[in-house]
């Protein structure tokens, strides 16, 4: 089981050490154990954009879910400091709620005040360019606008570390550029960003690239 604990004073914003995870496949007596993570290590420092890359099926999303506590590892430690924002690959949206209602719901869940929710939401609508859809239900949004809302939810409480699983899906070129300006602004403010993807373009935008292969991580 993964141990979650606060980061040590002066340590990395996020640190994963020796994370392992296996899945069981099949039915007894012909079931088998499929190792996915074999001792993955990862650090993300304050004011850093890190890319985690690997082939499809390499365990990237499994590691991401373990980092945010959505999945238990078999062993290893995860240490973090500050608030964590998570943008999953598949948006977690409620069809009958509008964009405003989503942000209000998640803002309350994060313990934000009504004023804080409004201020943050207004800034995110402007930054991501979808203010005209704030009163639109999720079921009526295009895939790209749904992706913007998914990202806005993760950013709403201004987390110290932002974890993004395949964030480019559904982004057009304008949104892609807006995303990287936002990521650069967060890095300049001392925030941290971890981007998980099966491929990385614009490598110069990252401070480090980490590769996940055969369940282990290494500097790319």
C-alpha cells in the first residue's frame, strides 16, 4: 500500500519513491499477475514543469492515479506539499450542470468562498477563452470546450501542483497556446506542473522529461 505523507521541509513539491503496482488477470486457476509499475520514482520541484512520457499501456495513468490517491499502490511512498489539482484524461462532468455550476460545485468542495470562486472562475474563463459558454450545460459543450472546463476545474483553487493526464486531447491550436502560457505563468509564480502524455512536442517548454518504460522511470 502507498504511504502518503507531507513533504519534508525544503524537499520537492511532489516525490514518489519505489511505487509498484500489479493487476491480476484471468480467473483462478489460470489467473496471472501483470506487473505495471516496478518501482517508479518521480520528483517535481517548486517552479518546475515536468513531462512524464511513455508508450500506451506503459502505466502512466496508473501512476497518475496513485499520485492523486485515486488508486492504491502495492508498495512505495508518495510525499507532497500544498494543494493538488488533478485534470484527468476523461473529463468528470455532469451533463445537466452548466459551466458556472460545475465551478461553484468544485469550489465549495475545495472550501473556497463564494467571492473566491467567482474571482477565480472569471479569470479562468478569460484565460482559457470560453466565457461565452459559462451558462451552457455540459451535455451541450463541444469536446474542446469540455476539455477547457475540465482544466478550469483543476485550476480553480490555484493548486501548488497541477497534475495533467493527456491534457492536449480536444485542444485546438489557440487553446494549446493558451495552455502553455498558463503553464509558464504558474512556473514563474513558483507553482509546479506535471504533464503525462504518450508523446511530447515542444520539449523546450519543459524543465525535465521523465520516461516510464517497463514500469520504471528514467531521465529522457
